[in-house]
C-alpha cells in the first residue's frame, strides 16, 4: 500500500515524502476495529500528541489530540480526537457521516496509452452540471464519490480525454469532494516545511534542506556540546534535540535575562529527557567582567530554614520550638534557588569552553557573535551561520579570511528541486521553490605563536622513516659540497676556452690543416676532461 501511495503522489527531493491524501475511485475502506488503541510506540498516535493533518487540498493543519475534543477540518468534516489514538502515521483516513474514521486502502491502476489526444476537447461548456446542481446533490445526501461519478456522467468530453488527463481530473475532484486526511508526525522536517510554506518570515525563510545542511556542517550528533544563537522560535534548537536524542549539551544564548523564546518546541512530541540537555544564558553573562546578582537573602537562608525544621521536629512538644513555615512558600523558594543555581552552572560550563559546534541564525552581525563566542569554542569545531541575506555573510567572510583562529570560511547557497514521481511521467516540477538563504561555514583552530609551517611549496610524496630522513640530510650536505666544486670549475672553464681561442688566432689565419685542427680538438678535450674530473657525480 505504501508503494501505491508513493506512485499516486508527487514526491519531493527532500528528507521525507508525505503520502497523498487522495485515493482512486477503486479505493476500498477498511474498518478500524482491529487497531490497537493503546500503543506506546512513536510510530502510532498517542493521547496528547501533536499531529499534522494533511488535507486533500495540500494544506497542513496542526492539531493536538485530546480524548474528548472534536477536530474540525471545515468542509472535509469533523471527528472526535480519540478516533486517532492508536492509529499509524502516514496512512490516509476517510471521515464518515457519523464521524468515524476508516483507513483508505489505495490500489495501483496501470495506465494504458490510447489514441485520444485531447484535440477535440472544448475549453468551456463541457460540464453540464452547474454549481446549483452540485449544491443540490450535496444537500440530498450524496457522498463525495457519488457526486464525482455524477460529474463524470454529465461531462460531454470526458471520454475524449487521454488516460493521463482522466487521472488528473479524478485527482482534482477527489481533493475537492472527498472527506479524507493524512496524519503526519511532527518531525523537524515537517515543522520547518509547514512554517516555510505558511509564514516564511517567522523562521527567517529557513528551508528544510537548508536546515539539514546546517546540521550536517556542524556535525550535530548524540553527545555533541553545542552553542546555539537563534531567534526563530527554537526551530534550530529542536533540530539539534532531535538529532542528539537527549545525549549531550545545548547552550542557548539569548539577549534577555529570562528563558529564551523556544515556543516551537511545543509543537513536537519531545519527552522531558529529550529536552533535558538544553540550558541558556544571556549575552551579559558571557562577559568575564560581569558578576551575577547576589543570592536573595530569603534564598540564602533556605538551608537554615531546613535546619530549623529538623530541630523543630526533634523538639516537638517542647516550649520555644521554632514556628513552622508555610510549605507552599518553601516550595516556591526552593524552586527559585534551583533556577538560580541552574543559571550559574550554565555560565560556569560556558567558561569551561570546549564546545564542539556552533549554530547561528540570528539578526545580530555574525562577526561580533563569533568573536564573543570564540574563547569557548574548542579546536577543530565547526561554526555554521545562516542568513537570508548574502551581503551580511559576505562582509563577515572577508574579515574572517585573515583571522588567525578561523580557517576555510565558505559561503554556500543550498539548491533544491522538486520532482513529480509517477509511472512514465517523472520529471522536475514546473514551479520552483522559494529561496532558501545562505550558509557561512568555517572551522575554529587554536592559535599557537610557536607553530611554524613545514614543507610549504615542496613536492608531495610518500612518507619516509627517520633513518631515511637522516641519510637524506647527509646526502644533501655532500651534494652541496659537490655543487660548490662544480661552480668553481665552471667559472674557470670560460677563461681556459678564451685562452685557447687566442692561441689559435696567434698561430695564423691560414693554419687550417686537418692536423692542426685535430691538435686543437685534442687540447680542448683534455682541458674539458680535466675540468669535468673535478666535479663529483650527483
């Protein structure tokens, strides 16, 4: 059934593909009595979970499953929330008139080519049923499938359409009249896609594939220790939480002395253990000269209050025992002290440093943020910055090229293309996606004033052992002496040749006999050989 749904829908070249909510005319309904209502697995919908409902029109609606609540989908019907408990994500369900859900089992129908070519189809007037007629059919109680069948029967040129055109026509009518939906799990990809399509400015136009590239560049994994600077509602933090699985540390730095704005975390089904690694501090606390406020007096005396309670319990019934304090007030004081201590621990961990990754998606200038966080970033840690404007990243890239603690600053523009995947009709979609922003990535290196570059400009080759290196040094020294001798001999060689030429001229212009020529040649060869003998072989 999953393969059939994938062939019936338009798949995208992204991390996840959502199955289509529409089905063919031959779809069969399967009752839900055999489904388990209480399944702890994440693959099934649980009570209190957040779910994304994909409607036949392609719109995604987020809902929260309440046992006694009613979920209304407008013209697509309504049903009780408990109907979804225990059902699997990704399946398509149809709503009956009584508000019951039935699983739609989709079958794949092969499409055969015909001689029809849409040549004789008129642009208008082919549909005999008017809007008033269709409205009357709805009021008479006909189901969506019956209304679609009526429209096909009254369509004058339906039989003249190609098989591909008929299928498009059916899918269009099913999306309009059938009361169906598909529940999707609220993963980071789906939430990012939902906000990118509905309100891109809320998440700074961060596309799902761009977010995936950021996580890959920052090497986010279970056990990571990350510094996160973002103002997109916690989407970047949620992506790190999903990848880390509750193992590691996420230090969020915000611009106010209060918890950061992470309201998008409420749309996920994270457990308390998943979000336990999240801590936060404000920008003022990242300065070493900043000192935290003193612990309030009432919080400082909380331990003394506990001691007095213990002594009062021991001296029960004695005169002069300390009065017992309000339990609710003590609970509030302990909670305030725990919060104060948590902030102090987060600041201490920040100054211990050694964080192995940085993710930034903020309105602040990237260079100033990186310079402030640099002392707490560990060696070889990747730094990834997102912005929807390349000019902001370009100025930071120029400044970081000559920074001694940064190497390989690079600006990347992600590219995404959606594909229609259908039998015999797989091709890129005609309408492209919106711009996905830019990514500036770099690597943090530790500065060392005593470090020296070795082998710059040298020829790359195989590694040699220590003995081979020593032997090579001795050979180079000998070759250096030989080269010096060779230079001295070569300096004398022109003088010898010049004297020999002068002697030949003094012997007379007419003395050009073969014997004399042979004598001169022999003398030249002897002198050259004597010069060459003084040069050691290389």
